[in-house]
């Protein structure tokens, strides 16, 4: 008699994470506890696992033998992250700060790093009066060829004028439209 087992499929990430990452520093048991707590609270821990693995290997490479993360260790680790982007560094600092707070809660003195400032690459564009007049004229001459009542294109001229007159952002208009 043949037993029929249900088909189970997993993607590559799930298969990889069935085996734990190998933390080797003096912080290894604390990292595992920290990840278990975050996982138990329902947080996604995959990214934190990788960040903490990177920190763990930093501690191994630098022969850290005493518990308690110092400011000098954080600065030295940061100096090794020359190829990381600003958002990546911010994420890593968030995880490091959370781990340091955890270590402080369980009785070890740790430096809690301040999160680096996020620098936005956004540069606003300011339209000239002539450009705004041409936008208004285009809105005034806007014509619908298919007359569907469920289209949002009817409100485009009003929204453009509202944005111009109130100098508001699209998110404010979205909030106004969601309130009934």
C-alpha cells in the first residue's frame, strides 16, 4: 500500500533559513535570543539575521572578548562599511541600536548609536508662471473621447488648480478625497 504525502513546496530562501546562521562571536547566544524574541513577537527577522551576522563576523575578526559594545567598536565597524548606501547603513544602525538596547536591558553596558540622518535626493522643481499657464490651458482643453462615468479624468483640472492654489502635496489631496 502506498502512502500519499501532501506536496510541500518551498522557495530557496525558506530552504536556506531552515538551517540557522552560524554566529561565532562572544555575542552569539545573545544574538540568537534577540532574534528569537523578535521572531516570537511576529517581526520579520531575515534582514536582522544577516545584519547581525555581519556584526558577529566583525566582532570575531577584531577578537572582541568582552561583552559590551563600545562607541569605538561601532565607529570602527562603520568605517568598514564603505560600499553600503545610505539606506542600508540606516537599516544596519537600526538593527544595531535595537540589539544594543536589548543588551542594556539584560544588564550589559552598551553604546546605543544614534541613527544617521537620512538624506533625501529629492530636489523640488518650481514651475514658472508661463509653465503654469500652459498647464492650465492644457487642462481647459482636455477632452474625453470615451464618455465613461467611472473615470477619474474628470477631476484632473480641479485637482491641478487646487494643488496650485493651496500649494499642497498630492498626499493631502488623497486624504481629502478619502474623507466622505
